[in-house]
C-alpha cells in the first residue's frame, strides 16, 4: 500500500530507496528479486541511520517495519512484492 511521505522522502535524484536491517529476511529476498530484474536502489540500514529509522516510523504508524520502499515520486510502500515494486516503477516511467 502506497502512503504519502514526509519531506525527507523528496529525493531529487529520483532514486528508488529501500530501508532495511541486516537481519531482515524479507529485505534480502526483495533485494535479490529486484536485482535479478536489474532494478537498482539505494539501501539504507535503519539500525545504522537514526534519521532513516525516524522516516520509516513516520510512514508505518510508529513502527520500524522493513522493508520499506521509497519511490521516486515520494510515496512509500511497506513490505511490497517485487511485482508491486516493478508495477509502481513502470507507472512512474
């Protein structure tokens, strides 16, 4: 589900960003699936970046839920499928 995000989300480079943790199996799987399809992203570990953790909490009802994807249009999705990410990126192209 896409959610409007805060000003932190307005990435001028238009890059796909994935907020993760080192131990998250869902994160690893999604990264692997997207990489297989040639989709590049910036990965940010919320346990190493307090501002990133704050952002993730701001779009997830106060929870540090990962993976959280930030799309180039400033919307976010929590634990999306690779198919959903690809569809969203296609709609933005």
